[in-house]
């Protein structure tokens, strides 16, 4: 049945009717704090452990606190260097907000300079979202990797097959949580955002498997209430006959993907400065698949293990990068002055 679906999809493309998948790049409603490791509140589905980057000079209790997730409360606001003074940074932050219509959404406050000059602020995750990471679970207060049979049971219980968004493999922890894989050509990008009639612009920054970053301008926020800002790729060609047809090598090439790097708010010098707030629900992407999943005669990976070795190296590099930054932040947190209440007689 799956093979028949693939064949029908291919026929639709060849006939010029168009065939694009729609996937959730990120949904902030799924990033609530819902679990805990030690004293650390986490979003269980996106939690990562960076204690391996800390070295051997930390106690087990300290390493147990070295966890972080994509929980909305952990997202950050990065200001342009020209706007990065103490006051502006202090009053720029994110927090989970309850919407009557959608439930939990991301709320962001940005404190732009009052002076009339161009500026920007990027709402970004607490770490660069790894494209390659084994699924984990929180068990007994510890973050542990899921076994292969647990991943299989998850896929079967949710009726997910290879190629479906959310289908778990040994490296798909963040699929749908900031990462979408098997992306060929992006057709459109849509963002649900709550405006407060400010004339600021909004862009989305994405990154692909080659490391190339792209800023996509979605539109301006001069409206009141919820609205879907949509970008249509001007270079997308629906008619297959008019496309430049190319044939790509298959194995052992990595599957193309995109990941969310941040959401950028642009403030023009001619517009009002100071405090600005915005709320974001989710982001959807329409795209052509890079490859079609088929049942091939020989399982190349089982024979050569090339992709597994490459992806293990990428996973290690991604987690090492996350860990180094988070350890420095952990140390800085430990250095902070703590007010001690005076004892009363």
C-alpha cells in the first residue's frame, strides 16, 4: 500500500499536478515544561544532556543539573550589537503565554533603543537544534536514550511509516521540533503570529544540511490579533515540464533537511523604539521531497554502514557544540551573587 502511494505521488508530479508535503517546523504549544531531571524543569521531548562536555572536575550532582531543553521559557532574545546595552538586554526576554485560542504560545518582549536608528532582535532557541540526535526519554529522573524496540513500538502505536513527519529513527529526536528532513525545494513558509499594530518586519532564519543559512522575510506586523504570515517561494516552479530536471546520486548521500535558527524582528529607524511584544504559535513549511522512499533490493546501509558512521560523527559534533556553550553558562550561573536573608532573633 505504501509503495502504491509512492507510485501515485510520482505520477501526479510527472503530470504536472504538483506534489508537496506540509510539515510543522515548530509548534510552541508542544514546548511546555512537562518533566523534570533533578531540580531542572524540562520539556521532555527536546531535553539534551551536555554534562559530557563538562569534564571530570564536576560532581555527579552537578552533572545531573547539566540538562537543557527547547521549553519556551529557555528561548532567548539576541539583540543587534549596536543595541546590546545592559538596559536593552535586561528587558528583552521570552516566556510561555496562554492564548485563549491556542493554549501555550511563545511570548517575546524586545526593548529596542529609543534613538532613531535601524535595529533587529532575533528570538532564538537556547541551543542550535541538532539535526542528528537519538530519541530520549526521562526515566527515574534521568535522561536516557530509547532502545531500538522502544522506537519501533512508538512508530507502530502512532501508525507512522518511514517518510512520515514524527517517524522516529535512531537519529530523529528533533524532527518536527525545529527540524524537517527530506526537504527538496521549499514551496512556502507560514507563521502564525499575534500583532499589536507595530510596523516592525519579521523574518525567519533557516539552515540546511550544507550549513548555509537563509533569511526569509515574512512581512510586517502592523495588524491586531492573530494572523498567518506566508512566504511563497518566487523561484518555485509548479509545472514539472518547466523545471530543470536533475538526477541526484542516492547512497551514501545524506538526506537534505532544514532547521530553524531563529525569528528576527526588524525595527526601522523611522518607527517607534522602546518596548515591543509579539506572540508566536507555530510555523508550517510546504516542500517537495528530496527523495522518494522505496523498497530497494539491497540494504546498502546494512552492508557498508557509511551513513551511520557519518551521522554519529555529526551528532557528536552537534552535542559538543551545544555542551561547550551550556557549560560556560552553568559556570556563570554558579558565580552569580546570591542574596542571603538576614537571620532574625
